[in-house]
C-alpha cells in the first residue's frame, strides 16, 4: 500500500467554500467508482480555513500521473467533477510550478 498527503487551497470566497463542501457531502457515484477503479482504497480530505489536506491510501501499483489521467478519461462525469472542483481551488503558495494538489513530504510516523 502507498500513502499520499497533498494540499491545496479553496478560493477565498465563502460561497465557493460552501459549494465545495456541499458537493463533497453528496459526491457523484461515478466519481466514487472511478477513484476506486484506479486503485485508491481510502481518501480523506480535511479542511482548515480554506486549506485542504488530502490523505490517500492506494494499491502499490498506483501512479498518480498515470492513474488520475485514466480516471478522468474513463467517464465524462469524472472529468466534469474534476473541472468543477478545479474551479473552486487554487494551488498553495509552496506548490511547485504547474503543481495543482501539492505533494507533501512525510516527516513523522508513529
């Protein structure tokens, strides 16, 4: 099993933040099926202010670049979801150039 920690900000707008939360209270079934189909076994998203932290556990063979592209290509609803979510997000200041969800480095494990 692989584990990932990633972060991104929501846009600094209360209505946008609430829309994002509403969508995640009722995630589209195609999105849930699509994420599971590419090897994501567990995904948690936490929020503090407008910053999001995503924790994922995946199968060993999971490759984020390859598999997220596969997920979006497999079902138009998955691509639509990603575009909708992206319209409410912006990279964190410490993201690398071109990086959307910034990969975080594990610094401690108990």
